[in-house]
C-alpha cells in the first residue's frame, strides 16, 4: 500500500518536473500568439495574457504581419528546401560509396568530411568565406545559401548515413548487382527505402538549421527583396517604434511553414530521434 | 551530371568477384588481361569518385578553403579593396600586446562557459524524469510536446525573450515586482552612500557590504599566506590532483606541474587570471620577485614529497586528500563569488525597473539566466534515446541491491549517457567559444554598454565587418582556433568514457 502510494507520488513528481520545463518552453509561443491578437491599446493595458475572444484583432494584425514577412518567408522556403534537397542527394551518394566500397583515398575522404566537425569555423572564417563568395560573384544571390546550406549539411549527414548503410546486409546489394542494377538504382531501390526514417529526421534537422541561419545571409545579402526570415525579423526588430501586435503576428507567420512541416512529419521525427541514430 | 552517371556502365563487379578465367585458356595474353583488370578497376573507382564528386568538391571549396585562407590571411594587412600587404607576425604581436578588449572578451566567454557547464544538467534530469515515467503513452505525448517548441524560428525565440527582459513592461521585471523579489534584490544591492569623513563612496548594506568584508579577509589573511584567492584555488587544485581519482602517476604529475605554473603566477603576480594577456602571464611568471617565492615553493616541495610517498604505502587517507582539495577550491570560489562580483550597488532595483539588457553590470547575469530553465528540447530527446537502451532488469537488480531513486541516477543512468554527454560537452564548448549570434542580436556589434557583452566571436565580427580589418580578424580567429583545439584535446584526454 505505502509502496504504491510512494510510486504514485514519484510519478506526480516526474510529471511536475516535465510540465514545469514544458511550461517555460511553451510560454513564448503563447505570448507570441496572444500579443498577435492585440491592438496597441490592448497591449499597453494587458501585455502578456489573452483578452476576451470577442476583442481579438486577428484579421488586422495578421494581414499586416503577413505583408511584412511574406517575401522573406518565400525566400527562406526556396533556399532551405533547395539546400536540404541538395544536401540529401549529395550525402546519400557519398555515404553509399563510403559505406560499400574500398578504394584509394577512402579514408582521406571520410576523415576529411568528419574532421571538419572538429575544425570549427570561427567568426574569422566568415571573413574569408565572404571574400570567396565575392570573388565568385555570388554576393546578393539566393544560390549562395543553397550551396553553403548543402555543403555544411554534409558533415553530420554523412557521419550518420554511412553507419546506417553499413548496417544494411551486403547480400541485398550483391543480389541487386547480379540483377544488373547500377549504383543509382541500388541507392534508389535499397538505400532510400531502408533508411527512410533517418533520412527524414536528418532532412528536418537540416531544414531547421537552414531556416535559422543568420550570419551568412547577413553578410551576403544587400537587397531587401532577398532577405530571409531571420534577416527580415532582425530588421523589423531594429525599428524604433514597434507595434507589437502586427510584429508578433509577423513572427507567428514565420513559424507557419515549420508548423506545417512538423504536422506531417512529427511521428517520423520522434521515431527517428528516439531510435538513437542521430548522435552528435 | 546524372546523365553521365546513368550512361556509365553498371557497376564493375567487386574485385574479389571478378571471374577468374580457366588456367588453360589464360596462357596466351596474361599481360593484356592484367591490364584490362587494372583498367576496369580504374573505371570502377572513377565512377565512385564521380558519385562523391559534389560532396568532395563542395567541402574542399566551401569548407576547407576558407579555413585555410584564414591561416594565410592572418599574415597580411588586409583591409578590403585598398590594402593587401604581407606583414608577417605583426598581427599576432599586436593581439598579445595591445588588444585588451579581445582578452576582456575571453573573460566573459570563460564565465559563460562555466555557466553553460551547469546549464547542461537540467536537460539530463528532464530526460531521466521522462525516461522513468511508467506510462509509455504519457512518454510519447511528452516527446511530441518537446518537439513542438522547435517550430518557433530561433530568431523569434530570441526576440521574444528579449522583450521579456525589457526594463519597462518586460515580464521579468513584472514578475519580480509582483512577487516582492525586486525589493529583496534592492535590499541585497544596498544603496550608494558617501562617507562624510573621507568623501569616498561606501556601500551601505547587502552584497556590496559583504563583498567589502570578504575582500578585507582576502587581503588580511589570504594574500600573506597563499598570495590571494587565486593562489588558494591553485593550492586546492594541487591537493586535489594528489587524490586517487587521478590514476596514472604521469598524468597526475602533468596536471600538477601545470597547476604549479599557474600557482606561481597567481602567487607572484597576485593578479586575477585573464585580466592581462597570456603573453604578460608567461613573462610575469618568470619575473616573480624572489621574496614571494619561498612559501609556494615550500608547499610545492611538501606536496611533491607527499605525491612521491604515495607511490609507496599510503601515508594519508586518499579520500581525505580529495576532500581537503575540494574544500579549498570551494572556499576560493566562494571568496571570488562573494568578494569580487557584487562589489558595488548596481542601482535600478529601487525604482523597480532595472535595465537587464542595458546596464553593463546586469548584462552578464542576464546572459547567464537566459533561457531558464535551460532545457534544450532536442537534447532531452537525444538523451532519452540513450536512456532507452537500459533494460528493465538493470533497474530491478539495482532495486534489490537497495539503490534508491537518486542513487540510480548516478549508478545507472549517467554512466549510460556519458558518451552522449561527452559529445554534447565538446560541442557546447566549441559553440560557446565561437558563438556570437545571440550577443549580436541582443546587444549589437559592439556588445552593448561598455562592451559588456563582447565575446571573442563578436569582437572578430566587429573588427572585420565594422572596422574593415579583415587580416587582423583572421589572426584573431587563429588565436581562438588554437585555444579551441587545445581544449578539445584536453577533453579527449581527460573526459574519458569509463565503462
């Protein structure tokens, strides 16, 4: 009896800890939505909690918020999707080769990719990177983000995918080879179906990284119409007079693509991370 | 490119699988056959290289080239579009002799690093709580809930938190005022007063009052005995290194010699570390006035004798040695925290609107408090993945052995996620040392009031894109990179996974 009681008390304690932690994680989200419904008057009166539902200013705030960030959301979607797609194609092919074949230079390639994880780029790398971009004539060009997003995604993706592909039984590949399948067919028919969940998880993580990238766009873009979400938000933040309602609505709009992404992939993502395949 | 790949002949079979021709027919042209085998191998390899081509070229051009370029450019006076001269080691000389702000920024980053070492733990405990839930269903719900906050772009998250810390109408000040904690802070802060007799500012009450007493103790007792509080910490470290936790004698001596050097500097210069540049540190430790030396040397010799004796039969109980060392370090840390941090009234608490992001003395506490309760949602899920490899039997066996719920944290759960923890530790360290985006967004390129939020990364960014000193920024980057490399190597050696 007392043991059961102790157990249930321990259960409540754990729930308490988790709810406390999640409360702090969710509070900014709630504040953002609450303020995005407020006029300036309402904000001054009651900044951090919801008003009565009848007094919400959804349409006015959100349409203005949408207008301020619309272009940047479009830019971010294009560059992030491009970067992730390119990163995944490159990483799958490279890890397939590294996992399946021995050839001269294999170690060099593998450790060359993995080693850059421990050669962190400092702020000084941004200088030389900027110089490189300028010499290539890629300043003010959305392609820059796609290229750098794809390359910077290689390290973690190859590290994880290579291990994953090594675990696929050799016989599968060998029998496909006997049937005359080329490299691309083997990747398409064996690697992709078997590593779907880990690929999806990696893609989502990389998408988040690309979506949140600030420094590169900050030094590369000059024209406002090329600004991505973080840049545009930073620019809005710099305004002296802030109308918090539309501003927060704008913030919320920039989260919508990620909401949609997670809505469809949540199950896969939780499973992918829980499988312990993503380490480091 | 893909058309090349698809028209390329299907994979040449593995070298091992190459069908060997029957010996009888092989006689006429062995060399030609060998050449065709070599040729097919080459063709096989070139297809492989082609498949990896995009990654390899991309990494070389966009990842390695800029990093190597940093090394080369650090020897140039490079102010874009006008000047590009080779100047040798001049930048490095300037960094070590006339750039106090860079070294000041390292002081902040060391504080942040220490804070982050503490801030890593809540994620671990949250993951353990999540792992120990009895209901699988509830756990899944929590897992999903932990993912949801990731939908907010990092920038939005930062800006919302920034609005929480605003002086007027910010939620932090609102909370402090509503709960009465603000008046507690005001009381702790004391208020500046002027001594009528001497005309000097004296503090009246609270933490500054305590700080005066503590630093009086520091000067009266610690300075003459061990050369100040940093000497006390060094002494504690030297004692602690003698304890049995350090298994190999060689490693122990290495750490000990390192600490001795540090102690000599602390005792000799009696200057807090990181206030002056490392160059000055090295020189200073060589030029210590001889009068200072006798006491630390006595300690060093005594401790050395103890360490040497410990190879034979133990004279001192080893765990007691460790305790003494720990107590000395803790006492030193307490003196630093109480005597050297909150030394003057900050002000602003009395009006109920301290400016957390504007007041240069509140910026560091704000950075430390930032993100309370410091649970990274992805981190929790990754730790959970590690924890779920523990089988139920282990828990039952531990329970039979009488291990309580707290004991299990240290006996079962922490050892199992140690690998992951170590990886996180390395990346957290690299991230803290190189990171500057948050400081840039919150405080601007010059690091806020009095450059209080200036971290090395931000300083480099400022030197390059605001002062146009590209070459100098590269040299600064090299100094920072070297430090990171050293730290990573130390981690690799000392933060071992012990199974």
